[in-house]
C-alpha cells in the first residue's frame, strides 16, 4: 500500500500540518489511514487524542530509527494509506523512511533558507535512489504562501532546482536535470 513520507531537515515548514490535511482527507473519503508520528515531540499523537480524529485514522507514535521500517511494513499490511511525519532533522530515519516511500513530499515555505533545506532533502532522495536503483517519486510543496502575493521571493526556488528538484514562486512546473515534480501552493 502507498507510503507517503513528509521530510525536511528544517522544522516548522509544515510537515505535520500537511500530513494531517492529507490523512484526514483520505479518512473523510472513507479510506483507512495509518499516520506514523516519527517526531519525538509527538504532534500527531497530541492531535489524535482530541475529539476530531476520524475513526478510520490511526496514529502510531514512539517510532525511532530502529523501528521505522517495521512500523511502516506493519501499517502497510493493514491499511491502504500510510503517512509518515518525520522530525525536522537530517537523520538516518529520513533515509530509512524514504526507502519505503511510494511518494515523498518536501514541504517548504517560499524562502531561501527553506529552499536550501529542501535541497538537502532532495540529496537524501537522490542517495536512496542510487542505493536502491529505483526512482522515488517526490514533490516540493510550498506552504504558508498566497497565490495572490504580487512579490513572491523569486530566488527561493534556486537551491531546490540546483539539486535536481523543481519549484518556482509562480506555481509553475519546472524541470531540472530531467527531474520533474508538481509544485502546489497550500
């Protein structure tokens, strides 16, 4: 079953928010979803203890490098959608999670700092692709943006594009080094 992994070595870019939006939408439309909270702060677990958690959405927390592969495998064997929310660090757990991904989503705000960190996530994906000799579908997701912003940071996409990813501040699909991905404003 699909495993969708949200990664970025930078915290605060919207990984947890985007994973919650995606997971709750799948659940709202009737799909069973397992969300893996691999962040030591347990933001998904804290959210899930509230009254707003759909019955067909389960959250697994207390996940670490030693258990991430087993947790993803177990979740994929019981639910059609697995969503992994990683901590905002560049750690081995990210490489392990990417190895199991059907899709990797890299949230970033349209700033040079976020783009630089998103490009580091693209390096992790490239390393995994090389190790596994398989393509890992991935996309950059701009967060905290406004499509009506008349002066977006036009240079924010440059570090991402330089690493073979794609993004531009006008919500267009770009191609760099033969890699393509969709960019969507949230």
